[in-house]
């Protein structure tokens, strides 16, 4: 199993909306690096759901329920995956808190901040869940 971080503006698509919808196709990714990360996702992988722009915090956990397939919203060489909610974090883990956490200093989130999909190491995953008061 691998871990990921996926970003969405909460005004466009929030974790609460994913919970309400029960599943969603994660489409519309138009970055080659993020697309390659989508293509590496496998069913069963877990993802931190990060609200970008306004909240700037990890707020929940999602699960990949369908590995990558051609993005139906575009005829180009883009990919999508299907996600389902797992659970919200006990408390949101803000970008500021992540920046200050010693175990998170090397996150791809900080090195390539514009990526909407990025890998997360097992150690980073555990640190964020602990900060979010959430059991794996």
C-alpha cells in the first residue's frame, strides 16, 4: 500500500462532499507530475484529503477504490482515479502545523507545493494522523 496527498479547494469539492457522495472520480488533473502520481495509485491506497487555498489543512482520509483510467473529462493523455471517504481527521492538521513538524520537513507538499497529487511516506502518514488525533 502507498500513501498520497490529494488537494482540493473546499469551495470546489470538499471532504464533506466526498462523504456525502460516497465516491467520486478524481478528474481534471492537468499537471504531468500529478498525472504520473495518479497513474501510480492502486486500489486500496490511502490518501490524505487536503483543503487548499482557504483552509490549508489535511481534513480527512480517502481510499483509492479504482486505479487510474483515462480521464473522461478530456480527450488528452490524462488520468483519473476513483476515491471513497474513509474518515475525517479528529482535528484538521494545518499547513502551518505541518511546516513546524520535524518529521514532515521533507514532504513533497513543501518541495512541489503546486502539485494537486503527491506521494506521502509511511513516516509522514503516521505523523499527520497523530497530529490529527486519528488512529490508522
